[in-house]
C-alpha cells in the first residue's frame, strides 16, 4: 500500500460513478533514491497502484487487477516539480465481483497516465 507513505489524499469526491481526487506525492520517498537518483520520476507501477488504491478506498472494496486493456504513460511526473496531481476514476460495476475502470492522472493540465481495465472486487473484511 502506497497511501499515506508514497502519497497522501488531499481531497476526494464521488458522484455518479466518478471519483475525483487530489493527491500529494512524497518527493522524499525512498523509492526515488533508485528511480532515479538526482532526477526523481514517479514509477508507472506506482501510478497504477494509486489508481487501484483510490478506487478501492472510494468503493469500500478490495480490488485485484484482472485485465489492463489500456495503459498509457504520457508524461513524466517529477515529484519535486509536481507534488500535487489530480486523479479521475470512472467506474462501472459490471457484476457483484467485477468493476470496469477508466482512470487518468493529470499534472497541471497535462495527462500523465491513462488506464482502462477491470478489477475483481470483493467486500473488505
């Protein structure tokens, strides 16, 4: 889990199957010592994990990735220059156990990451 360590949630709103969140990246996180020394870049796998965690938190369910139809890494996120990013997640609960998600991460007005895929959902215990 990256929440509250790699990033924090500044704000989150849910309305009509859309989650809008503002996230603050921890530019001093240990991961940036290796990715990359002197020029930190948010790893793509962390972007994907943030989408999963925000969707799971908002839905109150545990999510596990089933299928990634589309993963697009469009812009680098430098946590020293762009500490705050916006996330938008649109979701559709196909069944009790499957949630389709379309998400994006945006810095200033530039899309950095786009995702479309499906998660297996189960109620948190």
